[in-house]
């Protein structure tokens, strides 16, 4: 009996020490393989954007002896207007959207998290329900409304909704965050004579910076990538965003100029990757803790 | 005394809420009611809406084959891509879970596509990649396989959009990963002592504890999948082609509403979608009692 146990032990032990190493290596190999498959197309696109057009379509690799900026030069001034205009427009819309979301969502969240008022539960239910509401149902009537208001070919249809807190997810995120802040802070502020406005602006907002940062980042990405909104409301090329510019560029050049298309696509993605590099921790925590997508 | 204080606090609260309330009334509830009315009318923006009763709905289900094919395309897409997304996310989250080196690096790189997946730039890349001389066919060429354009053939175009959606699985994976890290190690150890292997432990310990997050991701990814637009629009150049094989619901709604100015019909389509999604959400919440584990509090 004892002999069997002793005899069995080394075998058991060896299996336990060798397996983790092999499994670990296999795991890394698998993960790296998946990453390569996922990211290679994007890396290839960036490399292709620096290669002469003739090389773009017939090469799987990344390297070339003839790297050039021609695609960028050609792409930047192609289309009906040049991309500098589209970038300025995208930056303007995105910036106005971010500020709008921060202001409207934080005000709303403070009320839900800290104040008592009639119909609070019902209104909070409305807030949660709008988070799941597909945007289609307001797409047509909003279009009619903005058309009646003569807001076509202005940025108002894209920006005003943000200032009116239509992105309920961010409100919910901030409500959850503010609820974690100790109430004693509010009480202390009240004793010092702060009203709700001062408590909100001087106490709660500075402490809610992580939630504000998450909101700003995700609003940036959503506005920068937005395609349907600008497609509906911006018909004049001088108002177009980068997304619309790229889309029309594809119409104009078709398959013939993938070099310049890739160059402009690379530039369109650059701000997103830039913010990702700077703030990936905040982004990933935002997803992990709130389920933002 | 107390009443006046709560009264004043209520007033302050409504001041704080005023932008949001204006948005709810003017941009959400009001438009919803208006579109519910429009769903029973014929309206082209130029002349006043004309009441036509249930004609829009009747046409949708009996006289509009393109509508039915958009329903079919969207349903296939949802049924295939959502489970695929959940499984891939779960498998990768499991691979990343157990104290792996470079975790934050992996996590970040897997997440990056989630930020870019909805962009026109990536859709442009997808259109090239799955074109007749694109990257995919060049890779297949190395193995001596020749294939026509993937985006240009009705049999495969939808699958290019499925891969585009799958490519952005990172956000779902991160949510799963956050959940996996909450699974108490003692439970695994106890199960291991009882002789459960890794697969048995996954199905009997991990999976039940993950059901709240599976529920959450299933709900959001499904709603999200019903609304896919940019990728399909850019890849098919707004047509939903070839042969309507990528005519997603939202794309067809866009064509009907904003290219053909059939505002009534598009509103009716939107309401059908709302009702379907509400039914799906309700169904999910009703069945949740049976399969979602809410911890020991019950």
C-alpha cells in the first residue's frame, strides 16, 4: 500500500511540473498566432500605404525598396476637396460631441446619484430603457425634425443630441461612479455652505475624473467613427467628415487607387490608435467595469 | 419644513436634469410617438403624411421580397455571428486567464480592433482584403487555391461582414476576462480535489458563475448585431449587394427612408425592429431565472 503511493508519487509530480511549461508555451503560441491573423491586415495596409501603387496589389509582404509618400500626397488632395478639410470637420464635431456629453451626462448623473426628486424611480427606469432602445426608431422622425428646423448641412443634428444627454450609457456609468463616492464629502461641503451646484462642480466632478475620462474617450471613438449620422445630415463636401471623405474617395477612385485609399485610411485610424496608446488602461478598465463597447 | 426642503431639492434636481429631460422629450419620446404615427402613413417629406392604415406592414410581409430578404440576411447574421463572437471571446478569455505573462499586452492588442471595427477605414480594408486580388486570395494562392472575389459573390459576401464583426471581439473578451478573475480559486481547487478535470471544472464551476456576464454580452451583442450598418454599407457600396446578400435590415431601412424618401415605410420597419428586439429582450429576461446564476443572495 505504502509502496504503491511512494512509487506513484514521482510520476504524478513529473506530470505536474512538465505540463505547465508545455501548456504555457502552447498557449502563447496560440495567442500570438491569433494576434498575427488579426492584426496583420492592418499592418499590411499601413505598409502598403507607403509603397508605390503598382506594388500594393501584388505583394503579401511588408517591405519594399521603394517606400514613398506619393500615396499620401495624392490621397490628401484627391476627392472633391482635400482631406485637411475633412480632418478639421471631424475634429470639430468630435470635440463638440465630447464636451456636450460630458456636460449633459454629468449634470444628469449628479441628480440621479445625489438628489431626491419626484418621479425619480420612473425617470431612472426611462433612462435604463433608452439604453436598450435601437436608434432606428428615432432615426426617421429626428431626420424630419432636423429637416423642419433647417439643420440640414449643419453640425447641429450631430452635436445637439449629445448636449441633451441622449447617450444614456454614459449617464448610467457616471451614476454608478458617483454612487461610490462617500456621502460625507457632500455633507462636509454643505456644512461649509456649498449649494448643490458648488458640490457638483467643486467636489463631485474633480473626483469623478476617471468616469469623465472614460466618457470622453468613448465619445471620441464613437464620433470619430460615426458614419450614418454624417451620411444623413451632411451633403455638402465642405462639411464632410473623414469617414464620409473616405467613403466618397472609394466611389471616385474605385479599385484603382488602393495605395492612396490605404494612406487616407491609415490617417483616419491614426488618432484612434494614438488615443489607444495613451489611454489603453482607462479604455480597458472602462470596458471591464461597465461593459461599454 | 422637511417638505419645503425636499421641494427645493426637487427643483434643483430638475434643473440638473433639464438638458436630459429636453432630450428625452424632444429627441426620444416625441420622435418615437411621431414615428409610431408615421408607420401608418405614406409620407415623402414633400406632401403631408397620408393615413394608410396597416398597408405598410401588409406590404412588408406580403409584397416586398427585398424586405423579407433583409430580414433573412439579418437573422442569419445574428444567429451566426453572436454565438461565434461569444465563443471566441470566452475561449480567448480562458486562455488569458490563468496568470499568463504579458497579460496586459495581450489584452490591449486583442482589444484594439474593437475600437476600429466600426470605422469606414477598416471597411475599406475589408473590401480590398476580400476582393478578387485581395490579401485573402493572395494568401490562398500560396497554397494553390484560387477563389473569386469574396465580397463580389452572393454566397460569401455576408461572411465577410461576419468576420468583420468577429474581428472586433476584444471588448466582449475583456468583459469575460474581468468576470473570470472573480471566480474564486477555492471552488476550482475543491472541484479538482473531488476529481474534476479542467473541462468538467469549466462546465460545472466557471460557466455557471459566468452566466450573468454571458447574459449581458448576449443581450448587448445581439442588439448590436441587429443594427450593423457601416461595414455593410461601405463593403457593398450602399447597395446591400451582390444580389441583396448583404442587405442588412438597417441598410434597407436607410435605402427606403432616405434614398427613396418612404418615411412611413421606414418608420414601420423601425417599429417592427423595436418590437422584435423588445420581445427578444423580454424573452431573455424571462428565461434568465432558469439559467443565470445570481450568487448566494437568493
